[in-house]
C-alpha cells in the first residue's frame, strides 16, 4: 500500500509541474547477500533437478516397465557435482567472507578478502579440473569443452578478475586514497552537493554502475541457466528419448526467472532513489523560443539551487 501511495504522489507531481518530482521512496525489505545467494542456490538446484526429471522420466505406470519413477541409473553424478559446484560458488564465498568479516580487524580486510578469493578460486579450480579429467575418459573431448564454455566467455569479457565471478557487489566498489590510506568507496552512493564537477562525476559513476550491474545480471542468469538446463542435455545418452520441445523451453524460463530475481535484489527501490536524486542535481536543458529562430539558444535549468533539499 505504501508503494502505491508513493507512485500516486509521483504521478500527481508530474501532472502539476513539468519538473521531476522529488519524493521519499518507501522502505522496502531487501534480503542480505547470504540469504539471497542461498535462495539462488536452492532455485538453481531445483531447476537442475527438474531438467533431469524432464530428460530421464520413465513410463513407470505401464505394466511392462522395469524402471522406477525416473531412470536415475543413467545420470552421471560427476556432471551433477560439477553443476552444483558452479551453483554454490557465490554462496560459499559470501559465507566465508561473512565469517572472516566478523572475526578479523577492519584494517586487514582488504588483504583478507583477496586471500579468500584466491583460496576459493584455487579450491574450485582443482575440483572442476579433477571432475573434468575423470569425464575426459568417458566422453569425447569436444563434449568436455561444453563444461567450460561460460567460463571461457567470462575470461574473454572480464579477464582474470575473480571479483565478479564470486561477488556481484564488488562492481560498485572503487578504491580511493584519503590521507595516504586506501579506502573503498561505493559508486552507487549519492552525494548531496551543488558543485557541477562533482555532480557530473557522480552521474557518470552511477551510469557505469547501472550498466555494470545489468551486464552482471545478464551474465549470471545465463550462466546459471546454462549449467542448470543446457549442460544436462550435452551428456544425455543417444538412446534416451525425451520431449525436446519442453526440455528446450525450460532454459529460457529459468533464465528469465533468475534474471528477475537478480534485478529485484541488485536494483532495489533505494537504488533508483539515488539515481533520481542524481538526475535532479544534474538538471536538464530546456529550449527557449525566441523571435529570431536563426539564433538557437539553450537555457540550462537547474532543479536544485545552492542547497540540496530533501536528500
């Protein structure tokens, strides 16, 4: 109800004035990173289970059928472990980071977090390499390449940065030096100021942060849907008969659902409120009609003057 009152207030001010309305956003609950990553692991694991159920379901209700409800003996459990390891990587990283953040001093946190990323990366690499090595003797090497296709795409886009692979919020962090000490500044925070240079820099940082979050959401949703829905199809035996249409439709459904979950978490209402504040500080251009049309003049209209109101 509070959200609809907020929306009605915005529409009322937009009708009454041509300027952008400035109202306070309602307080809406947002899950923490550990809770959200845990829910994502549950959803991705359940999506993987449903895909295997779509592929290996049996006609157990027929009188001459020798199978149970589904053909579990045909599933390669090394592939399942590989998929679950990719699903759980962020949850394990967030859990370890939370434990060390509670126990370790704050001035050592930068090096501790770097060590955690290195440790989790090495453990995950060894586990995936061991599973891929065992699968290499069962399948063709071209099929094994499908295990690492999203990782290859990640390396082509991000390089060897481990941060976006484990933590999406690190894309909003920027290291600054104050009094000779490195500090972490979040680029999605709003600064109430009337300095034009600072306002333009803030808007530029927020625009980059918004685009980086959108890129991460698209990549993460495709990444999880690939391992939950597409990879089980690669290792299906040739004699297994399944409904191709429904199995293929499972991929876009899972990808869209995970994309919506990621958008809700990484684009909360408070985040758009910060973008709105920055847009109001930036102002807008308004065309002024003159008697002589061959002299185009643009007048810059600032929505905020010397002080910041309502921030």
